[in-house]
C-alpha cells in the first residue's frame, strides 16, 4: 500500500484492549483498497460508527498507521457498543412490528367476499388479501427475532465484562504468551544456527551443518539462486531448503542455504526489538497488564492470595495446595469430596475424582479473592491435629504393605523350586547388580519386573478375589532361563544390595488361617446347593464358602455367570457324595 496516498489527517484509527480490536474511521474507500483490507482480515461495519474493524495483529496495526498516521485509544467501550446495537435492534423490532400491524390492518379492512365481476379478478383479489395476512405474520416473527437479539447482545456484553470471564481470559492470554515466547526462542535458535553456517569458512562443514538444520526446520517456498535449475512448478511454488541442498543436479551450497534462510528473518532475528515476534510479545504483555489492572478493581483472583492448607473455600477445607510450575501461582487445591460439581459462593466449581486419600482436586483460578478464607487459630490447631492423625494412619498402612525383598541365594533357590513345581520346565536363579537390573526392567513390556508373592509362593490371581491368597512380600523376577515354552520365571538376586530372608514363617501362618482340602470337602455339597445364576446373588455364607474353595484350587470364576467347581473340585464332590451313599 502507498503510505503517501493512504494517509489523511481526517482518518482515525483506534485500539480497544477490552475486545482486542483495531478500528478504522476512513469513510468510503476505493474498490481495490476495500478488497485489500478484506484480504487482510478487516471487516466492513457500515451499521456502526467506524468503517472497518479487525482483531489486532502487527500487519493490521501497520495498515491502521498507514491510513491514520497513529493508533489512538478507542473512546467507546464494548458495553457502549452493545447498548448501541441493542438500540439499533430495538429500532428494527419496532419497524417490523409496525409493518406487521399495517399488514394486519389491511387484511382486516379487506372484503370478506371477493368480486362478482369475473372469476379471475375475484381470485387475484383473494390471493392479495391472503398475502397481507402472510406478511403480517412474517413481520411479527421478525419483530420477535430482533427482540431476542437485543436481549442476547446485552447479556453477552455483561458476560464478557464479568470478573470470572476476565480471569479465564487472563489464563488464555498467559498460555498464548508462553507459546509465543517458546516460538521466539526456537526461531532465534534457528536464526543463530544459520548465522553459524554463514560464518563457517569451510564449505564442506558449512554444507553438513546446513543439511542438518534444513532437515529439521528448513521451511518452504525457496528458489534456487540459479533460476535455470528450477522446473516450471518450482518457479511458481518454490521448494524446501532441504530439497535445494539435495538436488541431483546443481545443489546449492551451505552458504547459499544460509543466505536464503537468513533473508526470511528480520535484522537481528526474531528477538530483535521491533520485529513482528517482539511486537506480539509486547502485545501480550500489555494486554495482560490491562486485564490484571481491571481485575484488581473487580475482585482480584484467588490465585493471588496466600492460600495455606487448613484454609477454606466456602464449606470446603483445603488439605493441599497445587502450584503451577510455569507461573508459580496456586492453580488448584485438594479438598475432601467426590467427583462432580460443588458450589463456592455463587460459583459452580468442578471436582476431579477423589484419590486414595479421599481428596479431590478443585480448580480455583476462576474464583475471586473473597472466595478464600484463612483458618482461625482454633481451626488451624484442629487441622494440624487431623493432619498428624492422617499421617500416622498412612504410615501404619504403608508399614502393613508388602515389602520388596532381595532374597538370599539359599531362599531364592527354595522359592525357585516352588516356582518350578507349577510349570512344565524349570528355570534357574539369576544374579546381577542393581544397575543391570534397572537397565533391563525399563519400559512397559520389560521382562524383568517386580512381582507380588502370596503365602502360596505365587503371584496373586490377576482377577483378584483372594484366589491365590494375600500378598506377603515382593521380589524381582526375570524371564525363564531356558528356550522352552511354559517354563517358570526366574528369581533375581541383586548382588550389590543387602539380602534378607524370605518370611516363610509369615507365609505358613497365613496358610494356617485356611482349611485343607480334606477339611473343606464335607462343605462342597452345601456350596453347590447355594449356587445361583449370578455369583453376586449368593448368600453371604455361599460367598464365603466359594472364596475358600477358590483359594484351595477347587473352584473357578470367569465372570458373574461363569463360575463353579473345576475338575478337581468336581472330583472331590463326587467322592464326598459316594461316601455319603456308602454310609447311607
């Protein structure tokens, strides 16, 4: 665009930080200028006081300066514009209502019976009369439409200016600012890399460096310095630097690639003051300063308050405070609650699923400063005592959890023998250092892994239910030491860590809590008689007997409807019933 031609003292350009819009007051423009503005993202607003409006960008700000010489502050706020729109829509509504009344009056004033002169004239008059009725109905519909639009415009303006929406807008602007900073840092690193290529005196090294950079971030739309080397398609569309560097005939040099790449950057790179990247960064900073200053007058943000465990959000007490690694501000707190929604003051707040401690995460970034209340001295003391009790209970629960044991060689051999009894082919104990085991146990599908062991010297049943007993301890295991299938896992012993004996006594004590098969056999008929279509519908006594039978390896359960005695259980039941017949 020609600056001398476009600039006019009568023109005016403004910016409103509330809606992030640039506005041009330039009157009517030539067709080619109008199309250029439209292509750049400007929208014509003939019904408003201004002539063109667009969301801020460096390019559009330059265009505004081209027309008006400078960009000033917008005097009319979005609320004022909403009021103007509401007035304009009210005018539309009144106009359509008046037209509806006019058409309805015409319809009522028409004759009840149409003409006797001729059939054609009578039919035309009747159709005209009916059209008046249809027009009246349609205009009433339009009047109702504009009334609805008027209410929506006012409601939207109030919503956009509310404190909670402003807090959300600040969060979005901060995220966009971080993205912009990351993009600038990445682009500056690429710029510095191309400068290093340009400064490299060795042509071969420069080519290798350019090849690596272009393969990672070469961009598109470049042309060969020697145009005769390009095809017709490439002359029109360009190609990547990587493609130019790897041409079969006449590839460009590393220094030529650096020159082409650096030509796309502003002097000094993306971080240079005045560059588009720097203007975007300054724009985000200024918008955030404005939004935060406005928010201070509208109730502030809970994230700016010194939130401590024991404080309160409404009826919810804070048990833990979570801060953002990016900003260092509080973003959420942990409270006692379940999944769903709760209320803090007049706001509805979402809760995540509760964790194992019964605490759910509540986001507080859209809440005001008045939503938080620090604890009183009495509440702080009570909370401290509650935390101490929770910590002691958690410590006790952790102490009861099965511990990871690095067994002695003797105990490892004994446990390996028990593993081998249940498989077709035996395996052997493996010995290695902690570093070797850590390297081999990485990844989701690693074959070296930690396994829980029950009192029956086997891992618990994958479907739970206590089928294989209670977990007593954990050990490290590895893949089988033979090439044959259906071999047992191998027990791993860490040679450079302390070794402890396996708690055989605890395993035997746990086993003693259960019956033997011979002791349980007389109860099998009672168990079978209590079977129902669904396993969860059995009586409490039936569920207890079934759990014991499954523990002893006499029953199976694949689903609610697929359960019962296995082959061993059925054989033992048949033997019990044969004995009953003999005794009878």
